[in-house]
């Protein structure tokens, strides 16, 4: 066993490609992410959340510690992912921020978090100005979220070239992290001899520096073998084995050496289930306890060990740059270099080159328009774009346009401001269309590439008013036609654009359709329930019947895009048909055009008119469509459920008879029994607002006793969610430690265990663990200090209730039990 601590830096690159629809800024449901709504939610549940409160278990599988892994590892979060966490998973977001703040205190002023270039583009393939903006946006985003400057930066796919390095030095970045394969040559501090890193591997236990004319940049190289074992060889299956590989690493020669492990952060729980728990066990057993391993971070290590050895960076086979995931350099993101992930052996990646060329053509046109249209109004259009991140981070607040006034040549009017903001937003989406994931996998029809095509088309449409002609679009389409799919029925990139992207566009008329439908069907809706209201709002909404016909109404609405205050006033006629279906005829012209289609409206026909759009409920966003359907069907569903649930006594009697005669169930009785019980569950969850009553427990117990006996698969998701929600609400909102809530919670958990009803307990375990470790010691102290016998009894009972609750939540109570009985032995209580 090693006699000294081993310095260890584990870096997690936490990132997901942006998945928001560029017209609605919502992530639509992704069936491939089942059982969650989309992949962000799925991975948050499997990785981002678990790493914020990771369990350490004892030999009996009981929780002995809950650790925030982010407090110990180095990490970066992609800005677009962190934005999503802040909005959708605020508790996890706060754990991440707090972990970084604590790490600053733990590591001599050096935090664990580092910045990332903004939206995961491959830096060597970007223009000089684009590289600059990507870095500045990433740094500004980091400062806004973490409240401090970042010492280092994560380069997407660790892709690097010297122009990027020069910019990083210029902007004050101290370090980057690379793969050992990205070293071209190195020389030691006591020598002038450069060593070829392809012949003699670089020592990744040391920190190096790239020296340029205007400064230097520290470079950390991660341990290739260990990082590969973590990512692909299941090293996270066993914390002791993991620790042994670190402690007994033969490459560690002295106390100043450091082992660096770098991987996608998602490996800790998503790609490797329970990988977060291996990491937290490593932290608990080998850093916090026996201290054989010292978790540090790059900033702290660099301050203690300034680099003396120099390194030169490999620029790949094409002299463009290198990365950690393409052995050829950066070919993976612009040509068929041979690297691929997924698919079949005979699939080709020839589509990568025309896709890149097509987007380059479009980007050149967008940049030309941006520069040409703004140069008369703005001193430096690229400096303006660099500062646009301030506006984005300020939630597109038009009351704060300081970034714009700093660069304007003269006072700008409202129309000029709208135009500038629109073209800046086009620049943002032009960045997004280069998101690296679009080229990473084997097939062009993957969701990542389709997402990039959405961003490309959105960027084009934002510049369309300034396009002299559609040359750039047609040239891009011609290149996409060359980008052949490996799947015959998907043809090529142009087919995907025209069949999958363009028809799904939620243009301003589609957005209006959503607002109008909500106003008609859900007039009392809460805006915060629908994400679309974060990005658009409406005004001047009017609607009234035409003559005495209640089925046909006319109206007007103005939709405003919050990102640039682009507004469109529209007029519409809506016909509501049988079963609440509707046809919407809408135009941005005037009402006169509706005279041309009177007959079609009366007959409820779809129309083909140059100035009128024809939409219906099928064109609504899924979120709004579901809300409307739920509202208009609620009464009928409740009525049907009530009718079915009334048969519950008869169903239970039937099951008892079958049980008594030891007979199985045929399919027909099973069908009716399921319907009745599931209808009862539905109604119960609608009514329950707190813990079930004893009558309800008795009825539920009978149901589960019989259904479990017959091994009947009953859909109980709604019931499980309701019980989980009740526990969360009752426990987290209760501040009275002497409350009976804890006993009721124990009763509910025991019932669920007996009924084999698996409920979501993760967040509850966090809360109970906090109560056990923080409040029970306080109660124990009160027990020592209290004189009144009655109060002592109350405290004793409450401690026992909390300990019992923790025990049923699979939390180790050994320490608390010992403390409790030690106190009991030393105090006098008259029985």
C-alpha cells in the first residue's frame, strides 16, 4: 500500500446537445427517452441529480452517507444544458452551484467548475471571429451562473489548434485539458531537446505549458488508460478496485505527481448505472476517511505546481487541429475520416463533407448580411456579437440594451433595434447549426443532425428579409442532396430537410394557433404552465361570433417574439365543429381575403390560398394539445371512471370466490377487473390531498392482497406518483419535529412495501437523511438538557419516530440508535 497521498483530479464533462425547437424553445417529447419526456429529463434522473446527492452504502445496503460529488470532482457543464437545469431541475442546479462555492473554500480559492466554449462547436473548424465569440460567450455565461471567473476552459471534444490557444492566452485562461494523443512533442525544463510524443508517450502525471509570443497556457493531459477504463471498461463497478488502480499506479513517482481522469460526465450514472455511487464511495472511503487519495482540482494543482516542461500540440493529419475522439485530428466533423459511432459496418459517413460544406455556404451568406446590414449603425459588428450574450443571459430584456448602446454609432429607432436583434439571433442559431453532435454519429438522419438542420433553417429565415435572392439556400440544398443517407427510405439531407424539418416549423401563424386555442378552450389557464409563454406573448386579442352563428367566430391577435420584439398582427376566422374540433383560417393581411373563401369555411374545407393559413388542433404543440384534451374530456372521463369504480365491491367479491376455490383467472375477467381497479385508482388520486384514511388503507390493502395473489398486472403509476407527492409535500413542508406526520409517513411506506408498490423515494431519502443527521442530534441535546418529565417523553418518542422513518427509508440508524440509548442510560425518568 502506498505511503503517500495520491493527487487525483476526476473531470466530468457534463453536456447534452441543445434539443429545444428553435421556433418554440421547447423540447418536444422524445419517445426514445421513455419513461421520461425527453433525454434531458432522462439523464438528469440517472446522472445529474444522483451526483448531487450520491449514496454511500454499508455492507447491508443501508445509506451511511450522502455526498455531493460535484464538491469533489472537477467539472464543466455545457451552457445550454446548465440553462435547462436551472429552469427545469432547479434543485439539481443549486446543488451544482453550491458545490462549486464550497470547493473554492476547500481548495485555496480554486473552484471545481470550469467554463466551456458556448455551444459545443469544433473550434479548429470555426473562423477566427467565431472562435472568439464562442470563448467569450462561454466565459460570460460561467461568470453569470457561478459568480466568479473561470480559470480554465473545456474545449468541445478537446478539439484545439494554435489560433484557439492564442485566443485563450489573450483572454486570460490559465489551462486546458487534452488527450495524450494531442501532444506532438515535448521538452523537459532542463533540456533543449524536443521529444516526439508519438515515439515516447507524454507523462500525463505532469502539467505542461504551451509557450507563445504573447504568453503561455498550461496543458493537463488525462491518463488515457484510466480514463478509458472508466468510460468503456466498467471500472466504476467497484470503488475498491477503482481506488487500487489509482493508489498503485506505477506511473506515480512522487508526491507532486497527479493522476487525471477525464470522461463524459454522463458516465457517472447514465452510461454506467450507479457510477455516481462508485465515485461517492471512492470519495468517502479513500479521501474523507483514510486519505490515501487527495481529490484536488486543476486550479489548485496548477498554483502548487507551475508548469516547467513545454509541449507542442499535434494538429492532426490535415494540419487543422486535433481532438480526443478522432484519431485523425478533427476529420470526424467535416469528412468521412473513418471514425464512427453506432450504425452498421457497411454504413458510410460520406454525408459529413457535403453537410459541412452546405452549412458553410449558408453561414457565409448569413455573416455577409449581418456585416453589411449593421455596419452603418454599429462600430464593430463582431464586438457587438460578442456582447450579445449579455442580452441572452438577461432573458432578452429590452429594458436593458446597454450592450447595444455601447456599440451604436447613433441613436437607434425601434425598427433598427428590432432588425439588429433579429440578425444577432440569426448569428446565435448559425452557431447552433455547427453543434458537434450532428457529425459524431454514423447516420445523417439521427436526431442530432436533424436538430442542426432546424437551427440552420431558422438562421436562414431570420435573415430572409435581407436576402437578395435565395442563392445561398439553394446552394446549401444542393449540397444536402449530395449528403446520402445510409437508410434507403431517408434518401439524403435535402429530403430530410423538406420532409422532417420544414413541415414541422412552428412559424408565427402556428404560434398564434396555440394562443387562440388556449383562449377558447382554457381561458383561465396559468401562463407559467406552458413554456411557450417564456418566448412569445400576445396583445390586442379580440374574438366575437359572426352574426348569430356560434360555430363561426372572427377575431384578431398580435404575436410578439420576446427575443427581438418582432410582432405580427393577424386576423382570423375559426369554425368549431362537432366534438370540439376546429378549423382556423388566419392571415397577416386583412379580413377582405376571407370573402374569397366563404363557401369553404361554411363547408369546413381546407383551403389553398396565398395569404391565408389553414390550421387546426393537430397543429398545436403537444403540451398545449394534451392540456386542452385533458380539459374537454375531464368530465366524461370522470363519469366513465365513476361508473367503473362503482363495481369495485363486486370485483373484490369475485376475486375472493376465485381465491377460495383455488381457481385461476381467464382473460375476460382479468380485463374487467383491471378496468375497475384502475378506475378506482384514478378517482382516488384525484381526491387524495394527504395521507389515506384507515378506511382507504383497508380497501387498498384488500385490492393489493388479491391482485398480488393472482399476479394481476394493474397499472398503478398514478397511485405511486400521488403517494410520492404526498410524502414529499407533507415531510418537506413540516417544520415541527414533534409532528405526527413522521408516524403517518412510516405507515404509508410500510403499506407500500407490503403491497409491493414501488414509489419514488429518492428526494425523500435526501430529506430524511438531513433530518436524521442534523435534527436528531439537536433533539438528543434537548433531551439531555430538559428537566420536565413530560417533555422528555415527547422528545424521546419523536427521536424514535424519526429513527424508525429513517430505517424504513433504508438509511443506516446505527449511530443514532447508539447515541439515543447512551442518553437514556444517563438520564433519570420516572416511569
